C-alpha cells in the first residue's frame, strides 16, 4: 500500500459529505511506520465488510490521537465537534444519557479515522430504523488465553464450542481478535422476536460452564485472573446488552496494525496460527470475500420492511379519517414512521373539548399511541384513574398546541401540560409500564393496564396507575407493582377486603396434564399463556399473620411440611403487605446452579432434612429460591374462581419479590417460541395455561398442559440389585440398579424396568439405607433375570428418571396381567433423584 506523504490538510467529499483530513503523514504505528493516511485508505477499502457488521449498533470508540505509543482515550458520548450529519442514537444510563455514533456509512467511518479512532466496539444488538432497540441478532464467545496459553489453545476451545453450538442449530464463525484470542460469532436467525440479551447471555454462560466442567485443564469461565494460568477464558459476558466487542474488520491499537479478522475453520487447525495485519486482511477480502457474511442473516429480517413493519405505516388511517386537513390545524403526519433520534418521547396535553380531559401519548413504533384521561395523571398509588385508548396520532402531534375549530372532531383548546422522554419497561397488548422524564414535572413511573376484553365493546377501557416504586426510591428492586386487571374491572374500587380464617390444611395444588402433540398444535396465544416449567419441588405457600411478624408455611404437593427444611424462604414475609394477609400462593422450590438454572440434582442435597443442624449445614452448600406463579387466597378470600390472568395480576400486586423469591412473567410469543426460549435456556419445559380458566385445587386439569424437552417419568422404587450382582464381586453395601414400577389405571403397580446410571457412589450407598426392606416382591411381573438378585423394598419411595423411550405403548400397562417379560418398559433410564414431594398414588404415566 502506497504511503500518503502530504501533510497539508485535504478536503474530500465522501458520500456527499465534505470532510477535512489533516496530518495524513502522522505515524500511528511506530513499529511499522503506518501512518494516518494508510489507516484512512484501509478503512475506505474495508468499509463494505466492516459496515455490514457494525452499522446501526451504538459504537464505543478507542482513540489514539498521538498514535499507539501515546495515550488512549475511551469515548462513548459524541461531543460538540461531531458533524451534525453523523448518525447517532441516545441511550439513557442510570446517571446520564449518552449519544452514540452509528457507523452506518463510509463518511462516518472516514470521520472516525480522522479523529484517530482505531478501535470500534459494538454490542450484539442493533437499533431499528425507527430508533427502537432490536433484540440481539448474534451470539458471541470471546476466547481469551491466560498466561501460558495462546492461539493454539484458543483454537482447540473454539472447536469444542463449535460442536455444542452446531448441536443448538447455530453455525459459529471464527474471528482472530487481532489482540490475543479468538471470537466466535453465531447468527440468531429466527429468534429475533423471542430472545433478550439476558437470555442469550445466560445461554452463553451455560455453554462456558459446560466447557469448563468437561475440560477443566483447558477452560475457565470465571473472570478471576488467578484461575486463568495456562487456560482459555470463555468470556460469555459480552452478550450482555450493555457490553461491546471489537467490531469485525476493526483495527487494533496494538504495536502493529492487526485486525479483528474473520478466519476459516481450516486455518484454526494450523499450529502456526497468528493474527493478521491490515494489509493481509485487504488481500484476503479481495480474494475470498467477506467470510463473515452469513452472520448478517441474524439481522436482515429485522431491518427489511416486512409485512408486520409495513402495517405500522397504516396506523394513522383512523386518525386521518376523523379529520379534514382543510378544517383543522392538527398535523397529519408523514406516510411512514419517522426516523427519530434519541429516547422515545411522551406528551400529556390538556384538552378543553366538550369535556375537559388530558391526552396521554407515548411514542411507539413510529406513532403516538394515545389514551384520554378524564381525571388526568394519578399522583397517588392508591388512586387509579380511568384511561380510554383512542386512535394513534402522528409524531408531530407531540408538539401541537392550538385551537381545534368547534364542530370538528375534538373541537377545543389544546395545550401541552407536560412532555419529555421515557424509558420503556414493558409493552404488551394489555399492559404498558414506562418511566417518564421531564424537566417540567420530573420523573415518575406509570402503568397502563387494559381492563376491557379484546374485541368487546369495552376493549379500549384501561386504567392508569402510579406505581408504588418510583425513580429514586431505594426499595431494592424495580419489580412490577401495578394493580390487577381484576381490580380495574371492578372500577378500581377502594376499601379493605374482608378477613377470613386461613385454612387449617394447605390446599393441594392444581396439576397439569401431559398434552399430546395434536392438542398442543391447536393452542392459540390469545387463549393460552406459556410459563416456564420449573425443575424443583412444588409447594403451596401460606403467608399468615403472626404475633410480631408474618409467618411463611410451606407444604409439598403430597402434604409434607417443608417449612423447617427451607428456612431461608421465610424472607417472603417481608415482601408482602400485612393488609393482604392471609395469603396462599402456588410455586416451586428450586436450587439454582452457577448459571441461574434450576438443578434438580442440587436440590436433592436439601431434601428430607428437618434437624436444624443438618439443614444449616446443607444450606451453606446449596441455597434455594422460591418461584411463585399463582395465587389462591388473598386477604383471606379465595381467588381460585377468578381467571388465570386476574390471579397472576393479583400475585404481581401482592408480592414485591427479591432474592430468594421470584415472580417471573409468562414467556413471550406462541408455544413454539416459548419452547424455543426454554430450550435455549436449557430449562425443563413449558406449562401452557388457559387464560380464562379458574384454579382447581388438587385436580389434574386440561386447562394446564405441560410440555417437557427431556422425557422424564416418576416411578415407584420397588427394589434394588447390589453392585456387580451375579459376578462374584457383589457389594451388598452399594446399589447397582433400582427396580421401578408405575401404577396402572386401577392403581396396581406394574414393573417398568430398572435404572443403573446417573448415580454417584454416595447415592448408591444412600439408597441401601433409605429403602425399607421387605421379604417378598411387592408386585408381580418382574422378569426372572431382574428378580434373581433383587433385594425387595416397600413401595413407598418415589423417584424420577430420564429415559429414551418406551419399548411399547405405556397405555398397555396392566394389559398382560403381570406376565413376566411382557408389557411396556422404560429404555435407557438415567437417575434424576428422589421426589420428596410425591406419593406413590400420585405417579402417572407421562404420556
């Protein structure tokens, strides 16, 4: 590449933008003599590929005004010297709002080179054309070698990660970072509407933890430097929505002008693998094209004018139909959504029409979504105001003040009562939560909740609520505290609910039915909600008034008192209001692993303990969390007869959760999207719940349908075989396998096979002590090969196994009248653990 020798300022035109380039012969890389002019020439040649992977992403810059031997400046915010034509977007942080450059065109890229920006760092998500942040479109793993490791070790880890990612239907592409390690990118094609940055980060974290557990001598997932000697850190954290990664094809501020360069997998097999210089990258790009081009598949659909996005262009049809532009000064808006900068806006307009009211409008998807507030914005969380949704308005209406002529639609005086920007926390069909920011009236958090039914005469009826938690409050979290639709549908009546006596015995929880594929295919997201299926112990949770403070009582599905076993869950008492007691809630006790995923095996270490000393010892090693998902009694009154949606809203109202208590939202999207999210998070499955259905305690209902990713079956343990039975090395202190049974439709135990894998040695020893021996087999039909060495046990212990398939239809249990070697059997069973919360009569075939 020829060196630019002129030191005189040059005015150039790039993409119709005039830029002045100065000090072109300044040396940026002393080791190679590479000048600013050469950097600008590189950026011009690499631009088509670099822009493909950096555009519409808020860029963080690293600048070296005096070259890489001088001081580096880390810059997020654009300053006053930035040309007005440089594209930008604003992001509100906790303490500030920053304007980030969008590297969308060659002119902007050239301006970055002129300002000595050598490194461009971007997140894994993009802004949409209307300015709204889009979901992440790619996953990244940063393979960072510790002391004593290098690129060969990173390449080895990359190959291991590739096998896992391909098993997840993701196709990873390698990039040597130009600094030390390797980046792996995978396009999230088809997941743009269902995944969040947190979800992708959790998947990446789990993958890193798995690699570490399988290859502890090579991989580490913990950021601590003391753990990284001779190993490769799989940095999963760059999938966080606030984190960035060096953009592909960006230069690095190292001694030499190396580049974050896409590579082939064959190159990673080269033992002499090294980082590439900018001249090599240009030669490869000309020869091979952009090796990273498939990565763009993750975002193309988001930016194209799809039918869904085109539909937003017609949102003003109702607005325009009600107005005559020749008779009213109101704006009529553009033909398509505006490409506005910055945070979304809101406006509240005082409207002296036939009746005084206030119009509340939020910028969303290119229009102002609007509600009429007859009594204005509420200022007291205890007083909710009516909100009536009206037609969407054009964005220009946010600055409209004036007189609408008498006789015209909305005739009267309009003035701006308040205006500013807002942070969106939730936007759903029936619920919106936003934090407003204005110089005139400060910041406040409001919730809008639809109270009318969709498609009915009252479908535009909402309420607007000022939440208990407000910006600046120190209340330990930002969980939703909006009122329930049930309250709203009753006109948001005030008053204290009557008190009732808590039930002497906790009710049995409602049970889900395993659904066949044909039934699942008919589920409509309009009628069904989809929740995570949690892998833990089901519990009915009572919060009861006490002498000094509330008391939490936990009861298992089988009626076992779990209160002393999980004392940390008493913390729930401090998360509810005394006015709402007594409370009866439904939930699941889970033990989370290091990735925040429920681990049934970890939960086993806390099970069946009642002595305080034993509980405290186990608690130091394994903590538990409580996930709440339904409400049965509130303020002493049963709410089981109300629809699911109302009970869930009531649950969100009465509990202000913080660790170890959680009240998670239902999953977004339809069943397929919910299952995909659950699968990527490596969770157990999904429970579909009919939105209008009541809660039926103690009954298995088709209003709740469960879907598991892995096949699991609860079983009754009827015996065990010693380790090495029949080999002459039998060890009667250790169980080699357990003999399993399941009740048929008449409650008769039927033999369904055995399980001998998935145990630790301590498990095998504990089984022998746990099972109560009996002299004879507690069931018929055990094949002689299994019975000859069996030790029989009383059929009173329930466990759970994972399995590959049944040998025949499990509906045929009992059809062979207990004949040996006949009947359905579980194949490839793997031990999961004891079900302390189940009784033998609770066990059913999971069809």
